[in-house]
C-alpha cells in the first residue's frame, strides 16, 4: 500500500506546480495535472488504492483551492471510475486512445465542474461559447500531456510497488512432466 502516499504526494506536487504556473500564465493554457495523475492512476494502478488516491487528491484540491468541500473529490472519483470502466472495455495501452479518452473526460469534467458549482450557486449555469472554447483548449492540452502523465504515474507505481505487491508478482509457470 506504499503506492497511495507516493501518488498522493505526486498529485499534491502537481497541484502546486499548476498553481505556481497559473500565476504567470492564464489557467486555460495550463493542463490539469491533478486530473492527469488521477487518470494515470486509474490506468496504471486501479483497485481500491487508485480510488483512495483519487478521493484524497480531490479532497486536497478542495482544501488547497478553497473550493466547495467535496466538489473536486466527487468529480475526480467519478473521473477515476469512468477511466477504469473505459480501461476495461478499451485498449488504452497506446498513447492515441489515452489521449482521446482524456480529451472527452476533460470536457465532461469541466462541464460537471461548472454544473456542480452552479447547483450550489457558486457559478452561473449558462454555458456560453467562451466557456466551451476554454474547455476545448483545456481538453486538447490534457490530451497532449496524457500519454506522458500515464507513463510517469506507471513508473512511480512500479517503483513503489516493486515485487512486494501480490498483484504485481510474476507468475512462475513450470512445465509438467519431462521437458524436451
């Protein structure tokens, strides 16, 4: 279970980088790094550990950004679940399907974020062309960065899990009888 703290630290570090860069550049031109860590976790780790990482990163975003408590936690957990379901049904081993999935999920995530904010009176519910344009830019940036983010999460998870995790041990297959 060492993978959970490691990926949470990676996600919080990504949130700090994203916030720092946002002071110098418009936030629409910055990929959502925490979202990408959650998607990478869903593809690379999965299971209860990945779900815990998604929930903890969402709650960390809520606390650190001053958002409605539970808003990011809910949306990132749903993004994790959608990625896990897509990973079961689709071949996400190649970069192109990952990028397409992340682009679609980014658009849905952005619209859901606005919807939840509007539901609680934090943001207007009307979605104009300006908002859709910003979401499209964000989705394209996330899609471009998705393959690299998944590789980083996969490498970190492999480093943290090692051979200690029973699901990561290689299966030894020995022949029965006489070997020719």
